[in-house]
C-alpha cells in the first residue's frame, strides 16, 4: 500500500527543533521557532492562566461536546477583543466568530470556506511569509502567488511593488495580510500605508484575510488591533484569524479563532451556517480546555488586567532585547546602521544573514536560526545575548 509513498520534506522551522534537541553543545541557543521565553530562558506559564485554571479546577465540570463553533462566551470575548465589544458592526451582529484549533486552524477554516465560496480564486501571500501560509492555502486547493513585501536593499517594505501587485490582481483575489508583527521580517506597514492598501483592495474587489497571530507583541493590544478597526471602518467584508498561542503562552492548547465580517446580521447567519459545515466535516467541534482558560481570563476584569500586564511585560522584554542586541553587536565590532533591529516589531528579526551564514551559526556556535536569516529575538536573554552577538559577528 505504501510502497510509493515518498518522504515528505521537514517543516523548515519545526524541523530545526529536532536538530536543536539533538545538538550536544551545552551553549546552544534556539532562535529558530517563534516561541517567547523569559529572561531565564523558560517558556512562561502566565499567572492569569494559572489563576484561571485554579478557578476551573475548584469547580470542575463534566465535558460534553461543545457547540460546533465553540464556547459561546469565548467567541464573544474574542470578538470584543479583536473588533471592540461596542463597535456598531459587533452590535449589529455582522461578525461571526468561531473557536478554532489555533491560528492555523482559523486560517484553514477560512481557506476551506473560501474554496467552497469562490473555487477559482487565487491567493496572494507576502514575499516572504510564514511558510505555512502557502502550504495551507495550497492544501485547500488554491493557487498561491506572492506580492512583493521585503525590500532587502532598504531594510524595509517594498511598498510600491506591493501596491502594484494588488492593483494588477483580479477581483475576488484573496489577499493574506499580517495584521501586525510580520513573520518573518518584523516590518509592518504604517497607518498611511494601510489606508492605501485598503483603498486598493476596495477599488479592485479583492478579499482581505488578516492573520493576527501576535496581537499585543508590537505596540500594544489596542494599538496592534487598529488595523482590524481600519478594515472594519472601510465597510469591506473580510476574514480575521486570531491566535492566542503566543499572547497567552498557550502554544500546546491550540487556542484560536476565525472571524468573518459581513454586510448584515442576516448575511452573517448564512455565513456562519456554512462555516459550521466546514468545521463539522473536519473535526466536528473544538476542544474545551484552552478556550475555557482564555474565556475565563478575558471575561474577568481582574484576570484580564493581569493578562494585559503580563503581555506588556513580554512585549517590553522583547524591545529590551532588540536594544541590547544592537548594543552587543556594536560592541562585538559589527559596523553600520543597526537601527533596523529596533524598527522591527514582534518576535522576529530578519537579520540579513544568508543561508550559509545561518548554517555556520548552527554548526560552529550552536546558534539556531532559520536559513532565511530570521532569528527569534523573543528567545534572547541576558545570559545568551553576548554569545549570540559574538557568533553573528564571527560569521559576517
Ligand atoms: N500565523 C502566523 C503569522 C504565525 O507566525 C503563526 C505561528 O505559529 C500562526 C499563524 C499559527 O498560530 P498557531 O500556533 O496558533 O496555530
Ligand atoms: O514561525 C514560527 O516560528 C511560528 C511557529 O509549521 C511555527 O509561527 C512554525 C512553523 C510551523 C508552525 C508554527
């Protein structure tokens, strides 16, 4: 039966973890996968999460099947977080939100739904993007092309190229956009650039799909969410996938959501009914624990405040590491303008190092980053940063 099955290539990022774990170097540093660790190099268990779990364990509940679209209080809390509980679009019932298996699950639900709705559409992702974007939309049956994004020469965004590509795309083209903290480059559009993107999308009849995997890691929860509000105010119909993997440090619980903004409550009802069909034929209904934790935190003023503070702490520590990296690289003798490191947002820095240099970093120094040159600055800490800076200098 399986004689003709070929070995599939490893995930370029998750595959690095296996290599890292097998490396006997005691000084090894994992800057590959996008996971936040604290200054002790530990994956944090947020206090708000522990408190919610304590509450839950003190009043243990039997676990029946959840509704197909997930915990009602969770969906409502996510909608409030992403769009604002008081926004007229929310109050008008124009936004359907369904619990999903992580941000990846939210993207896949949206992709499967869109395939049924508009089977001949093309999908555009940024060049470069999170590797899984292409794979995921291709596996849903779409041809996937790219829009220009990273401008290596100027260490920023190739905005003219992006706009030109959108302008030349057919109506109905699905455009996947990183709402904040672009993975892998760390470069985000400015407010004015978002306005222009929205105008072009609107004029061309394109379908926006926002991927929000790092809300709160850029400038703040509300600040990072402003992009979603801009789309909402434009009157467009669009998709938003949400991930709480990073913002709640709940990677393994697979907590996410898909929200679909439509034109009326009536339309939203029909859209949700079709979305539920996609869910039912994939996994029937979602799991309880992680979403219950997030709902408990978001719906309790006290725990929510705790979460906002803990998220701010993660964001501030990442910013501190960016400044420290600039300082340590300079101290190690790296010349030139390093300000791009502090201009980038979120967990990642596109270092500009090439694949050969990244491979040397791994082989000679035990510093694991992605071959694209991406390093996870959220995994730097006061104990490893000097060594990392010296290693980078050595391979330059
Ligand atoms: N989208 C982007 C841009 C990501 O970096 C990630 C990272 O994991 C995801 C989506 C997926 O999130 P999750 O781990 O919740 O599935
Ligand atoms: O880009 C990252 O590192 C994170 C984690 O297939 C990740 O988004 C990486 C690869 C993957 C799933 C998650």
